[in-house]
C-alpha cells in the first residue's frame, strides 16, 4: 500500500514497509507522467513492476535501477532487454513514465509494484555468466526465500525461479509459464543460497558464458523492520490444500500483496493486492505469466493475520507464495495523513482528493430522506470497493448505520479508490458528507471475522489497546450495530439507536493485539460474518473521549494544536443521537451543520452545539442536541 510521509520522526535506524514497497494504481495518459509513491529509487535502487489491468494485452513490464531506465523485460515472455520508453526516470520519491503504450496507454488503468533495495527485504543483482558453476554475491543480508533470474542479452530463455519450499535447490519453476516444479540441477547448481551469495550452475537460463542476467532476490521472515527491528515484512512460504481442507496461512500480519503458484501441478502465477481488491470476500488478480486482463477470482481471501485459500482443486495441491505486509507501520503524527472530511455535490467520475488511500468511508446524505441510497452508509476496502475508473456497473458491500440490515450491494457511491482518493460514482447525487479514514497504527484498524458461538479472542493490528469498537454483523438481518468504549466496557451502546447504555459487556480481554467480542450481544453468532472498526487515541491525531456535562459550555481538550476536524458525540446516560460535525461543512464560532448516524433525517444547520478550540473543541448546552446537560455523561471520537 502506498504511504506518503505519515508525519513521523522515527529513529534513523528504523525501517518500515511503506518506505520500501508500494502498490500504486494509475491511469495512462499517452504522454508522460510522474508516479509519486514515496519510494526512494534514485538513492537506494530497486525494481518497478507494471501491468496494465485492461484488455489491451500489455505485458508485465519490469524496470530496475541495475539495468537502467528504458530497458524492460516481460515476465510473460522470453524476450531479452527491450528498449521502451516505459520508466523514464527513477526518482527519490517514485518514478517517471514515458509514452510507451505498454505502461502509459491513454485512459488505460495500470497497477505498479515498487520494490526498493533494503537488507532483509529485497535486492537486485546483475551478473555475467561463465558457463561453469559460480556464486553470485548479493546484499540481502539474510538467506533468500525466493530468487527470480532472467537472461537479458538473448531472447528465448525462460525466467527461472528458486523458492525455499520447492523439493530442493535442484528444482526450479518457470515464471513465464504454468509448469509445475521440475528437476533442474543446473539452474541453481543444486545449492541453497546463503545470506551473502547464491549459486548458479551451467544452465543457459542462469549462467551461459558471456550472457548477462538480472536476479531479483526476496527475503523471508528476516525481521529488520519496525521500531524494534524485529518485525517481518516479507514471507516466502508454502501450503497444501485438498478437497476437504481449505488451507489457512498464518503470516503473523495482514498482507497487502500475495504472489502464489501451484508447484505440485500446473498453474498460473496469481498476483493479488489490496489496492486493486484483495479482500475478505474475493480478489482481483493479474497473472505474472500472462498479458491477460485483470479478473475476479475465488482463489484466496484476506485475514487479519494472513490469508486462506478459498477454493480447492479437488485433490492435494501444494502452492508456494511471496507475501508482503500491509502498511503503514509508522504511527501517524499528522491527522491529514489519515483522515479527510469532504462535502461533495459533484457529478460522475469527479476526482476527490484525500491525499492517502481510503480504507473506510462513511457517507451522510445531507438533504436526508428514508429512500434507497440515502441512509448513512459505510464502505471499506477490506470488504471490497471499486478501484477501476468510470465503474458504474459493479456494486460492493454496503452497510447502513441507521438500520439493522445485513450488508447489501444495492448501491455504489464511489469508484476508482486509488492511492490519493476516489472518484464519484454514477449513483452519488445531491449534497453529501464523506468521512474518509486510513488504517494506521494507534489510530484506526478494521477487523472482519466469523463467529463461533462462543467468546473467542480476535486479532487486530491497531498496535495499542482499542478505546472505541463498533461492530456489525454483515450476514444476518436484523442485527444491531454494537458499540463499546473505554469509558465503560461493561456496558454497550447501539449505533442505529438513540438508546442510553445497555447493561451488558460489549468487549473483553482487550490488548494491543487482540480483543474479545462479548457473546451476549450477538457478536459471536456461530457461522455469521462480522466487521469491526477499532479506534484509539493517537497523540496529536485522534482522541477517544468521555466527559460529564456542565450545563453551559466547556472545552474538550484532545491534545491537538489546530483543533478537531471531526467530532462524534453520543450521550450515554439517556437517549441521544450519534451526532457528527466536521470542518468540511463547518466547525465555527456560530451554527455548525450536523448529521446523525442513527437516522435518515436531514442535516441540521440551526444550532451552535460545538465551537472550535485549538486543543480540541468546545461543546455548548442547547436543547436541540443536549450535548452538555449538567451531570449527563457522553462519549465520542475527535480527529485532528
């Protein structure tokens, strides 16, 4: 996932996945354009892998800093270096594109994957063959999990792949084909790589005398990332499934990219990433061995700690994979990097910029009205959204906060969810408020899980103990939106109701990595699927708050420096709406428009319940909202 600067000042020795890897989606313009993905290729070096997503037959084109700009090789062919004006420059924050139709055809959608050189993650090596057994030095700083080699001076030779989970180093795979693993002792000299070198034998595909080669080298569970330097960000592994056992892979993290290949039988090289659509429901895939268009598959599904195979071949099949951890890993210090409120009234395909990839979008229809498409609605990347421009035919899982319905696919409010925002879909009309969140440590996370009928600890990636959790059953209707907060976990609220606290435990056993949904509130129904949104107080960015009303005005300090841009308030000791204010519609020293997540009522613009304050916001007692009644209790969420 793309990451711009998250506004952090980490230790100079700390490494994060967002600094070394990016999936970046773009649309070709037929001319030139610059892709700013935050990856330093000019100073550090690396690889850019580009694939068109449409049906125009463009190949998988790879450009790397060792071979230089303008030289492409295609993973779906046996071609040598090809001089194309694809990647025209490697930049300190991404790369530039020329006008080549393979990588920049006008109006075609593309996916790019950028791998930066970094010990314990990835390396690129070029070498000249000798025709006899030799070793090649690398700078991975750990034992490679996978090595992909291509001869670059002569056409007609296959891409050859070593993977640690093949039968042995005497076996290899072909990247540009579907063959199962085959005995190939001369490819890698039947010798496993070490942390400093790999071996090649006498095969013309890896070591012809005078031939030139490029090798892409991937680490496996080598640590080296995060503040402690012990976090893994790339895994090269394998799994076996059969007709009765759908295999689950536990990586210890949620992946953003998985490349997968059957090795015990023929099969494609599947590539799924969370920017194009790698979700808990399905995946959009491209094939490394094919120039074909993107398609929707039933191969693998995301979990919050890995992935699982969603379909089987009917017989025992072994697969290998390369998986890369989802980012960002940095804790944000700038709210604008992870949250953007928007007030929209625009037409089809209008581009709306957030400056980051949106993971959760809550939409309120300002004129109100209890008709189809006008309920407060929730879309999110993990359950599935549209990442294709001008997409009006597809629909994606939608939840409405004012009702108890299961998720449905009756409407699509946005399309082209990309690295910097989204576009307006055909079904979006009228004045709308859209609150856009990005998943980030200590700020916000999302979890999808399946109930077991009993209380079971659920993994999350928030990195701190959650302070506010909102959960909805996705698969069953009617089911309530259950809300718990750190103000009192022994009680619960209902997002789709005005009711006061209910006396039942909402969530238990909360830690920085797990929480347990309470079984008494329908949060663990056996076989039903759920989604949970987890929030925490991130210094200078967000605040999960509670307060007691004083009957007049009071400042709710959140530790901000430029005030709150989003405020959610709910009274807990008595009835009250789930009120939302934001700076896109106005938080001023006068009347402030607000919507309520529990109702389809129109926006109210005639009261001054809150006022701006640099540390957070000011709340005023008005009969219209009763958000500061003397002695009353309240909870809420504010974002800077």
